């Protein structure tokens, strides 16, 4: 007997493996709490979309959530993935065209809108109802739509009267029809309430309509009551329509009669039902199952005609002879709303530019893209493109990259908008974080924004200052804004240090004072202070060009390259001793210099709408300065020591009062810088309630960043992304824009109550919590 062979059994996973994974997660997860808080907030928001948008339908709710978050990403950073149109994607439309051709009918391009509407009507009715309507209309093929509609509208009245009574009343109706309407009305009016009719009135009716004598008294009274309600003309028509129903063998209580009543309730009655019936018949013939997909494909074909990709006026011929070549020779990307982005030649990668007016007029643009607001002629040739305002640089609309059957799209204008929105949040978040580091809750960033902004705009519009060169005027304006915030922030600092007044209460009150004071300064006419009397709404005059922040694309590329080289050289010099010990130390300075060049050129390139300004660079400098101040200077060390333990700081000889005042003043100065940048880089004027909510959002940004200046960039960018993408999310997913506020609130809740995140994601307590809480400062 042959010896049985033993098969090796798989070894169970070693407990040590899972222990290693757990240990790794324990080491890397604590710093990820803010990121996990964002992810958790996004996940927690999905059930809200299922309930509100999906109406409890989980599948539809998840689809809405996916659409909402995809739109949020596209609206903020400009990235999205859309399907590429191929001939296979239009196979239902091809089958439908073949079915249309088999009927002998032609389909003109102008009929596509009507066809799409008809398909949409079937989708709205549901195919089952459309087929039921077709069956209900079949017995009346020899009648016109108006007659069928009249029959449908009469069925309920015939049911109420009953067919038997209508037939019995035929002689009486004929007799009464010979009288004048007024006579008939006077004759039957007493019988609206038959019980109150007198014998004399009944005798008069019998005299006018002798056929009533053939009925018993109850039937006669009932017949006269029906005449009083409907009238002889209407009853005559009901008798005619009853005859038509009986001729078509349609029983009043049948499903066909019920479907006819439903047809009468349609907006366009029988015409709409007949169109739906014809459309569903063609769909069944073509074997179409997904009507929504068919409608979208018809809309794509319409868009192809609009973009001159299809030229034959006969749609059936165009689909059969041109469509295959069009999809093969062009990269056609389908956007939401069945808009198309077209790049000729079917390149894998490329940039599409907004075409110049000359190229549009000459017809040499070569590509067409349909945006969210309509069609826009574009080109892949930079020579045929529009130039960015004030420059000779081609204006890019989007970048595309083919990924199999999809395309990755990047809209630089969306990212530009997001960076502009995020910049003031990052700077204002720095202001709040600086207070947190000193153990102070500066809730007054809002008022400090106003104080800095109003002083900045005052210096900007002072008479005679517009003649000052920009390199003098602009720094003066920025310095004024910083000074305004510094002074306004020093007030609660001094009150806290010398009187013990709580900074939260004081800064809240100062917020009201600042907002209302600026409101009065701008609106005041007697005395006239900052109001622009020629403006339709209360605001200051526009600041001159010399006080405006230059746009990023105004920086010459050679200057960006020079900045990167200078950065690399400086770092090489400061790290010369490390380089002398190991040549590998040269890598970091060179990489940093290259990063400066690449980042600068990228920011320069995405400035396509003239919105991104050098305030973004000022923000980066502010982040570096605050980080350097806190971690590399004696004053910064003292400030954090006071925030950690003021008693220990006092015993070590540090001036606690001075540090409290300094911390609040510097916090206010940074907030004033945020307000100044918003005025000099975005709005160019100041209005009442100008920064509504910005200072309070800065608290959330600082909490999300854990008061870390470097993390403030990511935190502020997230906040700006949520705001920048909210509008597109609302349009695409058809959900309330308030959903973004819910996401923001959940993020802050999870960051503040991080025990929830630690429990959900199994994150161990941080070192300072296991060793005992030592830090007292807010947000630390």
C-alpha cells in the first residue's frame, strides 16, 4: 500500500505579528488624532446625507455622499476624475437609433431635445405606468387626442351618475334640450334638494319632459337632481362619451378606465401619455433597460452636436457613420450635467487653455470645453490662448491625464480660489495659537482683525499717499494693520496682567466695541470719516494700486529661481560644519532650495484668475517667524513657560505680567495682519461686518492644529477647502450648504474631545496624559 503523503498545513498567524502591528499603531497614531478627527467627521456626516438626501434609501444616500465629497474635493483643490466617452458607452443610444430607423422615421438633431424630454417623462412616469398608458390608449387608436382626453376626464362623472341612469335619462335629456337654458334652469333648480320639491314643481317638470312619467317618483326626482347639477349639455356629452367607452369595450370599473383617469391628470393629458407610450415601445424594441442612462447618452450626443463633433443633420446617420471615429480621434471627457471636455487627437496628457478672441473668430482654437456655466471655446495650443490679465502668459483652464477609461482633471482656478480663502484663516489661527501657548484664550481675534483692518485702510486712502511708490506705501499699510491689531490686543493683555480681568470676557466685549466702532466710522456722514459717499452701499473708498498686494503671477520667474538658489546657498552656509563631517548633509539644503523653486513656480502657474496674491507668501513667512519665535528665542521660551506654569515661571525670575501683555499684543498683531492682507489682497475696501466669523473660525483652526504653527498651514487649508468647495457640493449633490458647518462642528468636537477619537481608533493615551497633566494652556 502506497504511503500517504502529508500536505503541509498553513501556520496560524503568530500572536507576535499582531502585537507588532499594535505596537506600531501605538507609536504612530497619537500625532494623527487631528487627521482622524477629520476622517471621523466626514464618516459621521454620511448618515445625515442618507436621511436628508436619500430619504432613508441607503444606496441613494451613499451616492449623494460620494457626489458631495467628490464635489468638495473638486471645488477646493481642483482635482476630479471623470469618465471618458467611447462608442461603447453610447450603445443604448445606438440601439435606440436603430429601433427608430426601423420605423422608417428620421431623427433630426433638432429632435434630440424633444427625444430627451420624452425619455425623461418616461423616467418620471416610470416605465410600468408608460406601458399601462399605452395599453389604455390602444382601444382608441381611431380617436384624436382631444377626444380621448375628454373621455378620460368624464369617467369619474359617469361613475358617479352610473351608466344605467344616464341611459334611462336619454329621452328626458332630449326633451329638455328643446327648451331654453334659462327655462331648464328654473325648472330643475328646486330639485337640487329633491326632498324639498313640491308636487306642483314635479308636475311642471312632467309637463316639460313627459318621459319622466315612465319612471317611478324616486327615479324621476333623482334624474331631475342630476340635471340640476350637471346641466343638459354636459349630460349629453357624458352620454356620447359613455357610448364611445362601450364601443371600445372599456368597463368603467376596469384598470383601463383607471389608467385613463390618470392620463387626464397629466400636464399635457393624452398627448404626453401617447408620447410616453411611443417612447417606451421604441425602448422595448431596442432592448433598453436603463432609461436614465439612455437619457444621459442622448444628452451626450446633443453635446457632441453643440461642439461640432457630429455634423450630419440626420442623427441616425451621424451615430452610425461618425460616432466611432469621433470617439477614437478625440479625448472626450463627460462632466457632470453631461457637459463635455474635448481634446483633439486623443492625447494622454495635456493642458487646455482658454482660447483667445482672435482664435475663436478665426476658428483655429482646436478644442472645446464645456464649463459649469456653459460652453467655452478652448485650445491645446498656447499660441492660440488667452493671456492672463496683465501678462503675456497663456491662461490654462485645466490639465488632463488619461487613466484608462477615465481622465484625471485638474482645474488650477479652483485651487487658486481655495488658497486665497485659506490664507486669512491660517494667519488668524496663528494669532489664536500664540495666545494658547501663553495659556490665554484670545477669543478677540475678530475685534483685532477689525482694528488692524480699519487702521490699514485709513493709511491706504490718506490724501497724498497714492503718489507714494508701492514699495513704501504697501509696507506702511501692512505695518499700520499690524499696529492696530497689536494695540487692540494689548488692552485685554494689560487688563489680565494688572487687574486679573479674565481675557475671555474682556476680548468678547472688545469684539463688540471694535465691530460697532468700525461700523460707525464707515457709515458716519457727520463727521465724514471713511465713508465713500459715491458708493451704493456703506463702504470705504477703494484703496489705490500702490497699497494693493501684487499677484503671484506678477513675480518674474527668474526671481523665484533666484529665491530658491539663495535659500539653498544660505542653508549650505549655515550647515557647513555638518557638511564637513558628512557629505549627506548637503542634500537637505539643496532639496529645500528646489522646493522653494518648484512651489513658487507652481503658485505662479496656478494664478489664472488674478486672485492669488503674495499675501500667501507673507502667510508662509508669518508661520516661520512664529515657529522660530516660540522655539528659538528666549522670549518665546518665556512665553510658553508662563503658559505652562506661571508660578514656576515667576519663581524662575520671569516677568509674568510682561509676557501676558506681550502674548496678547503679538496675538492681536498677527490678527491685524490677517485683516490687512484680506483688504489689500482681496477686497480692496472695507465694509461693516467685513470679517464676520473669521476670528471665531480662527479658534477652530488653532484647535485643529493643536496650536502648532507648522500644522496651522494644513489646518487652515482644510478650513479654506471646506468653504471653497461648499458651493459646488451644494449644486452637484443637491444638499444644504450648512452641511459644511456640520462637518466643521464635528471636527472641532472630535479634536476638543479627543477621547472619542482615541476610543474609536484605539489610540493609546498620550505621554503627558499618562504621566499627569502638567500643561495648563488652552489648546496645548
